[in-house]
């Protein structure tokens, strides 16, 4: 579902954020992306969402060779990748409902279908009672859940999250991870960047570890020990 | 792995679980969406009434000026066309020609088919008329002898109204040895024609400039709006919005601005016509003319509204296209 092949990303200032990166994430897989701050986690996720383009190598997502995706095609590819941002990136002057509905409005769905799907997504993240609120009236954890609902509302095959629990306390972080696992159970491919090693190791998923732009470790999933 | 937009699209629909819908349902959703976006754009204009009203007034004035100029020219043209039929040739007969001879000359001229009517005004009649109207009665009496010649006033036939034909007619009239002078009283009509022609050119230039002003005004308003909504635009792009989707609300804003601007211009024009109608009808009564001020027809009104809407839409398009180029998600 996600395939990186000898990917290099060099920024205009000459800094090489990713070097010779290769890995493959199969459909329905869930993996964490870890590494020190500045290791290149965000850059990697941004390549998947076509926010950046790689300088060398090949990135393919949901069957699209991203090198061959033209500017005009970008929106259609992005609709297949639900992106969850650390800073939520919600529309501050729109309600929770409108925020979550945005991908569906863009995709051209009808009113009734939009209402149905938005409520289903809000129900999944436990915010059904807050659909008329504006994001500023919500806590950080709730805002993050709105972002998650927006990322999954049009049922994309791939969801990537950039430090989704970065600003949350352990309790909320755990809730959000549980949520991701539930998405994974219905077949969504997930790649989650996080430097919260404790949180990651407890879950026993596959872990890709970056160090200064190189993939230094690829730990396969562990059998979970749930006591 | 080469995929084109169409396939990527279809792929999205399948993978992302988008429902398959018929063309009629799709059209319904499309219309629903456009109605919603256009109303949202209108709501945005009304949500900041002061600045919107200022913008719309500027647009109204910029549109009213060329439209008013157009009306003025249409009116002037209708006057000058009314005057075309008024072309007269005055034939001054030589002093030594007697009245009977002048009479028979008028008779002969009346036979010509490039002349509709030739009327003799004898020197006595002319003097009487002159005394009656000019207030020079005493001066003329002091002169003793009647200094006026016989005059034949000729109304050319409609077929001879073209400048060439009139020229030919004049030449043949001047060739007559009994004629002292043949004078065409058309010059001022021609001058009026000429002035209208120049005015039309000028109006065209002014209209183009004011149209550009409308374009720039709307463009600037929309440019600011795009900048204010920069974050929103980038977020929409991140979740898969096409440029077309992002452009749409701004194009509707431009359309509304243009449309509201032309409504204001219509109000201004009606006001101006209302103020002018009274004095104009007084004036035309004074000249015993049946001239009435032409108003904007339904057709003109529709054109004005459409022009405003089109200019607003175009101005918005240019502004958005130029602004969106620099707005990629970071
Ligand atoms: N637009 C950019 N231009 C230049 N350097 C950048 C840019 N974006 C990120 N970098 C650099 O690339 C490296 C990787 O950044 P990032 O992917 O954000 O790391 P992480 O998310 O793992 O903390 C960092 O050293 C960062 O400074
Ligand atoms: Mg980062």
C-alpha cells in the first residue's frame, strides 16, 4: 500500500532529510515511525501526502507512483490518504461538523450522505455530542479527535498521522492509539510517526526507526502480551 | 504503474467507499452544491456590510458612467437623426431677377425628382417676416429700400439626402445664372454628427477604462479575501480539494459583487434620468419638438446586469488564479 524505494529527499538549502530509504507497508498493515527529532519522520509522511516530492527514488501509495502524479492529479491522490496533523489543522471558524464534512463536500457527496457519514465518524471518535461546537471550544485531545474523524470520514485506504499524541497526556494518548487500532482492524493501512517509545513498544506493532534520514531499524510486529 | 486522472478518480471512488450514483443524482448534488456556495458567498458579502457597501458603490459608479454615457449618445443620435430630414438649401436669387421669374424658377425646381419641395419666399415676404421677428424693424425702415433678395427654400428629396447626392444637387443649382448663392443649412447637422462620432469613440475608451476599473476593484477585493482565507485554502488542499473547488466561492463572490454593482448603477441611472426628464421635456416643448428622453430598455438593463456580473466574475478569476499559485500546503 505504501512503497518507498531508495528515496532521497534533499531540500533546496542542500539539507538531505531522507537518504536511500526503502520499505514497504502492505495493505492493512499498521506501523509506527520513530526516531529523534529531526530524523525525517514528518518529511517521510509529507512525501506520502504529496506535500513534498522526493528528490530521488520512487514513492508509491495505493497503487499510484507519486513521481508520475501531475499537479492536477494531486487532489485525487490526497483523497486516498487521510492525514492527521500534530497541530490538528482545523478550520477555527467552522463547526466540528463542517470540519469533518470537508473531505466529503470536496468529493461531491449529497447532503444526506454527508450528514450520515460525518455522524458515523464523530461517533467513532466519541464526539457526536459536540458537532455544533467550534474547535476553539474543545480541549487538545478533542481537537485531535476531530482531526482524526476528518482523516477517516471518506474511508481512505491509507491513514498517516504525524505525532498525533505529541501534546496529549498518557491517558488520552492511549485512547487515541486504541482508536487507530480499531481503524486498522477494519483494514485501513496506518503509518504513525511518534517519538513516544514507551507508548509504541507496549503495542507491539511494526516499528520503523529513522536516524538522520536513514532507516536504521525495522522491527516486525510482536505477539501482543495483554495480561 | 501509470494512472491517469480519470482512473485515479475512479480508484478513489472505489477504494474510499464513495457511493456509485446516477447522472441525475450527480446533477442534483452539483446544483445543490453551487446553490449553497453562491449563497455562502452572498452571506459573506452581507456579513461585512460597510466595506461591501463601499466596494459595491464604487462598482456602481464605475458601471453607471459608461451606461449613462451610452444613454446620452443614444439620445443625441436620435436628435441628430431627427434632424437629418431637416436639411434645407437656401437659394438666393440675383437682385435683378423679377418676382415672376423667381416664381417660374421655383416651379421648375419643383419638377425635379431630387427635390421634394421648392418654396419661394419673395423679398417682400422676407422683409415682413424679418420685421416681425428680428426687432430690426426701425433699422430696416431707415434703410428705405428692401435689401433682401428673393429666396427659394429647397427641401431635398429623401433619396438625395446622402452627402454625395446633395453635393451634386448643390452644384447644379449654383450653375443656374439666376442664382446668386446656394447655401446648404446642413453644416451644423454634420458637425453634430461628427461630434457624436468623436463622443462615441471617447465613450468606448472611457467604457473600457471603467470596465478595467471594475475588474481591478473586484480583483483587489477578492485578492484580500483569498489572503484572509489562506489557512482555510491550504487545509482544503490538504484534504484533496481541486483548484476548481477552491476557486468556486471566490468566483461567486466576484459575480455577486459585479451584479450588486450593476444594480446600484441602475439605481443611479434611474435617479439621473428622473432628474433630467423634467427639464428636457420643458426644453423640447420650447423647440416645439416631440423629443422625449430615452430610458434604459429592458434589454439594456439585462446587458448592464450581465456585464457587471461578467466583469466581477472575471476579476475574481484573475485574482484567484494569481493568488492560488503561491498557496501550496507546507
Ligand atoms: N522545508 C525544509 N527545508 C529545509 N530543511 C527542512 C525542511 N523541512 C524539514 N527540514 C529539515 O529536515 C530534517 C527532518 O525534518 P523532519 O522531517 O521535520 O523531522 P522529524 O519530523 O523527524 O522531527 C530536519 O533537520 C529539518 O530541519
Ligand atoms: Mg516532525
